[in-house]
C-alpha cells in the first residue's frame, strides 16, 4: 500500500523547520523511526527550492513500504546539479550532501516546472 502526504511550502526560510516537522510527523504516522538523514535531506532540498526555484513549492512524502520518497515541486525548470567542490565557497555543497545520504535522486521536468525527488530504502 502506498501512503502519501503533501503540503505547500511558503516562501520564507523558516519553512524549512516546518517541512522537517511535516516529514517527521508522516514518518511517525506510518511507524517509521525518525532518521537524521531524512531530516538533513529535507532541509537541503527545501532550502534549494526556496533559494533557487520560482513560484509555488510543494513537498510530498511517499511511503510504498520498501522506499521512502520525498518530492519537492516548484515552478522552475532548472535542475539541481552536483557542483565541483570549491573549498572556499560558502554555499554549493547541498546536493553533494544529498547525493551521499540518499539511495537515489533525480528531477523530472513538466510544463509546470520540475519535481526533485530523493529515495531512501526502508
């Protein structure tokens, strides 16, 4: 059985904390133990959307028993990339961190923008 919860994310950076709480509540509801890697990745992909995306942002959490999937949809068609590491830069490490913490990640383009998704094996 597939369980899905979604919520809209406001344009303020304080929404990152609300997004983490939303994901934690969904995991709790489904009987999945809280995981630090899920919280960190939630923070990173929501922050990316708030900083780089356009328009409406939506966060979905999907549990299909074997895989936990987070999806962040926004109005931008710019897909995140793994940047070359610049040790002096103060930003640009987020997707590198995400890549290390998840089992799979990607982005799907649509007429409305894109959906960045990440997957964790359960």
